[in-house]
C-alpha cells in the first residue's frame, strides 16, 4: 500500500533552522557501508572487466544502497561541506523522503538483494527525518525483506541530535553508527559549527555518551583538513584516549577556482584541504603507533583496505579499489546517482517514481481504500542507466602516465576520482598522491608482513622482524667490547 498523508510525521527538525549549507562529511567516500559485506557484492568486488554485460553492474545482488532521507539538509554548517552544491542544485528546498518513495526503494531492492545487505543512511543530517520516520522504515524493511535475509543499517551522523530515544532505537535495531569528530576540540570547532557559528565538539561527545550508554556500536570519522592534518600526534593520542576501536580518516579534498591561474590550471584545492605531504606524514605517524601498540584492538579503515587488497585482492573501501561500482546513492526525491560525491545532473542514473495521485472523474481517490493506493515503483533498479553507471565506475581506471607506472597503483588505484584534478576530469594523479607515495613507501613492508598472516589465517606475533621496520626505528645494535686479557 501507499502511505496516506496522515501517516506522515511532521517535519520539525529541532528548534534549529534546517538549511543546506551544512552537511555531514560522509563516511562513505570511504564509508561505502560501514561494514564491508562480501556477499552483498556477490562474493567479492565487482569487476567490469571480469563480468561482461553492463546490466549486471546494477543488479540488486551486486549493488548496495546509500539513502539520503533529507537530502543535504543539515542542522550544522561545516565550512568544508561538500554537499552545498548538491543542495543548490534543487529548485525547492529538500524535504524528507516520502514513505511511498522509501517503500518503492525497498520493495524494488530487497527481494532481489543478497542474503545479507547493508543500507547506509546519510545526509546532510539523516536524523532530521525524525525517529518516527526511521521506525516506519524498519517496518517497511520487515515487510519487504525475504525470510532469512539480514538487513544491516549504518547511520552517519554529526551526533548532535542524539538522545535516549535515538540511543534505544539504534541499539534495538543494531545500527552501526559513524560519528563525525575531527580529533581535537580546537580543530573540530574551527570547521564543524552549527548554524549560529557555535562549535559542536562537546555536543558530539554528548551524542557519543548516548551511544555508549545504549551500547550502540559506533566508529569515529575524522575529516582531515589543513589544521588537524598537521597534528597527527595529538589527534591520534586524543582518539586513543577516547578508547575507540574503529576509526576512519576522510581527507576533505575540494577544488576551487584559482584566480591566479588560467586555462586548464585555473583550479586548486581549497584552503581547508590537507596538502598531500602533510597527509602522508599524518598517515605515517598514525601507522607507526598503530602498528606498535594498537593493531590488535583498533581498526583504521584505510589500513584495513590496504591489507584486504594485499591479502585477498580487493579493497574494502572504494577509494583504493579499482572501480566506483559498489553502491548507488538515492536522494530524498528518489533520484539515483553513482556516488554521493557526484550528485550532479550529468551523473544521474534515473529516478524512483514518486507516488501518483489516483483520480477518478476529477476526484482524488482515498489511498487508504483497498485498490485505490498508488502502485509502488518496484522496478526502478532495472530502469537505471547502466551504460552511464559503467562509464562512471570505469573513470577510476583512467590513469595518467604517472599512475600507470607507479609501484603503488595496486594498493592506491589513483585514489578517489574526486581527488584528481579537477574532480577526475583530467588523467592526473590525486591531490593526495605525494602523501600516498610517502605512506606506502614507509609502511609497505609491514603491511605485506601482516597481509601474509591474514592470507594464511594466522595471527602475527607481537614482535615484528627488524628487517621490515623502517631504518630509524630499528633497535640500535649494542656494540660490545672484547675483554682484554
Ligand atoms: S567517486 Fe568512487 S572512489 Fe570516490 S567516493 Fe565515490 S565511489 Fe568512492
Ligand atoms: S600513489 Fe600517486 S601515482 Fe601512484 S597510483 Fe596513487 S595517485 Fe597514482
């Protein structure tokens, strides 16, 4: 059935005015589903070259979905928000996804999807859809999932709206929550402000306390920018002091016009973006400390992805993988895109039809009456533009000369196309390339050593052989003098 109007909850996103210039930096460049699910990808990464037939690229079996219940609407106004242009692309302010569209999405996806799937809920700030909306969503999932099918939920949030009701709900339905916290208070509050320009650090920690109180599994997402990237020691120490087991670092790379340049080079990365070398130094510091002290307990998403590439041959995060084919993004209005970093008209893949108002002799039918309900759009996925999706997904494989001859391409794959000049429009290396190369050159022997144990199903010993350690960290040889006789 279609939901009647009276089923809709009133959209009252707190006392704060919702707007469109704020967004939750998503996990998902990286967090394409916070739990990696091999089964959802058909037993491994999707590989166009190995699988002829583009239509297979968009089957529910192979694709996971990210939904934006309120589009780019957010109660915060972070300075490095990448979703601002998305919000500006709408003619009208974003509203909440209607329950009819939501039901169509689920009814067209779940019955054919894998036995275990993860759905990622993102924004903007997705909790602005309201708890009643999310409770209806759970009902609809129950209605449309197959018997025995497991549906995991991942929610990316700025954490400032969490309360006990949310905590109990997230616990009950076993959500995995990604919480955005940029390390130190001074860096977090510099960029992550609310719409009254107030810092939000303490409110995020209060939100985390709710998650801890209700035993909600969660990870911390640190958006790396020009400030916190220069303080790896303090940021990492703070994260370890917070006793978190799951961490993601997402570099905030955006492109802006360079007024001092012309032609092809009239672009540069935004002032808030982390410079490549600083990114490399940050990763090196974190890796060294993680390897020495925390690798048995703490998961760092990028390190996990590299280990997966080395041990199993595929990446667990899209940024380092070889295609952008693992997931589609659905906006609040039912429009579908290959990735939420490319929600723009030229990458639109199609549309989940909004509900049709049924009329008879000019009279609107009551959709609550049996037989009068607008039909659900259950075949939206088969209508998506597969050739365009393939073009989108393959762009990641279009490397310039430097990447083609790079020793680290197997673990980097040129990074996210959005980080390449300008948003992947030129076959040039990532803006983070120098950092990637510094990091891989430094860490590869130890990553390969760990990957060997993963491959064999063994647990690596606590002490790594000195031959794989960087020169400056090897134990100095103690010279012993021969005793004089
Ligand atoms: S463009 Fe590709 S690599 Fe970048 S976030 Fe999207 S899917 Fe991932
Ligand atoms: S490290 Fe640089 S050159 Fe090598 S694959 Fe990555 S982006 Fe390309």
